C-alpha cells in the first residue's frame, strides 16, 4: 500500500468514528429544567461607626444566702434522726436526738446539790440569828456588870467574865455570819451548775436554726456523733446568691449595688433563662492563685432557684468605637 492509500484509510476510519459518536449523542434522552430559583430579597443598609458596648461573662454556682451545718457539741450516740433531705423545717424544730441520759443525770445531781445548798442556807441563817441573839445578851450583861463595877457593886472578876463572854459572843456571831455567807455563795454556785447542766442537756437535741430545707444528711441512727463532725445541712430558701470570681483587671468596672443580668443554664423547666441580680459584696482580698476577687450577686427570691444550679453573670465593659451595620 502506498503512502497515499494509507492516509486515505486513516481519514476514513476517523470519519466513521466521529459519525458513530454523533449517532450515540442523538440517541441519548434530552433533559430540560423548567423551574427557576426564586429571587432573594435584599435590603441595603449603611455601615456606620458607632459605640459598641462589650460584655464579659463570669460563671459560678447558685447557693443559698444562709446555709447551716448541724454539728454536735458532745460525744454521744445518735438515738433518732427525724428528717431527710428535702424536708422543710421550722426554726427550733428537733432534727436529731442524741443519747443524753448522762446529761440528764447531771441535771438531777445539780438540782439535788442546789436543794442541799438551800437547806444549808436555812441552817446557817438560823445559827447566825442565834449567835446574834447571844451577842446581844452578852453585850447587855457586860454593860450591866460594868455599871455595877463602877459603883463597886460587882467584882473585877465578874467584869472580866462579862467581858470574855462578850468577846466570845462576838466571835461566834462573826463565824455564823461567815458560814451564812458561804452557804449563800454555795447556793449561787449550785444554781450556776444547775444552769450549766441544763444547758448541756439541750445539746442532746439538735434543732433547726432557722426556717429552711434539709439539703444533706450525713448521719444515721446508731452512729456516734462527735464534736465538729457535720451531721446535717440546712439552707434558707428565702434567698439565693451567685458567687463568681472576677479578674483583678476588671474589678474597677464592678460596683456594689449594680444590677447584673444572670443567665441560669437550667431552670426548673430545664430551659435557660435570664434574671436580674444585684451586686451585694465585692471581695477586698485577691485570690493569690487565680488573681481574682470574689463577687457576690443576690438573685431574686421568686426565680424558682435551687442550690447547685450554674449561672453566668454578664458584666458590661466600657463602650468601644466599631464599624456597625443595622
């Protein structure tokens, strides 16, 4: 085959291949799109330079403003625990009863000692009255003998006897008065001891210091209560606060009495909500580790809060100039 014939054959093959491709394209189904995207509504606004107020957050845990930890002042077994967490209690209500039999015995002993001291007072008072009566008689006798001796109707021995009797009566009267005073002092001491014993007996009954709710119980019946060991925790539900820590660089922006929005992450209905709090206390000392101050924020009483909820206080910072769009 000559060179010309080879060129013609290649051209023919290319023509046939192109024709097959066109036929395949002609057989493919045609797709068309009749729908169009809706037009977007566009608003035009002018960007301006304006003052923008910034805020910063500080998180903390909601706590009751008044919380009491109930502890025993004596070492004694627990006889009864009359409340459980969640119970509402009234001020003065008995929460825990300890074994106070030994304290009751001390009260009875103190009462008996006081009664005995009262009897001693009666006896010493009678002795003092008798000694005073004997002293009055000795004085009268001495005066009479002295007058007789002056008229030479009584001997010197009789006068000496009368003088000695007077001095002895005076000594007995002084001793009786001293015993009466000691008996009176003993009565005062016995009564004080009785009051102390009565006060100690009250330590066997632990009562609520205010109206509130029991939040935690750390003791059971039969346990041994020791001084300084927490037994119950009670909180006053009449008010709550949020304690947050603020960096010392931002402290000048916070003033006592200021109103601060507080975001409660989980309210009673499980939803996040915002309440208004009031800054009631700004710490005077800085935490050396975190370099932060403690700030206490009082929360409204009708917000349905509970201890343990997490809250975020939103504090305002000085406004800054920025490019803004409405």
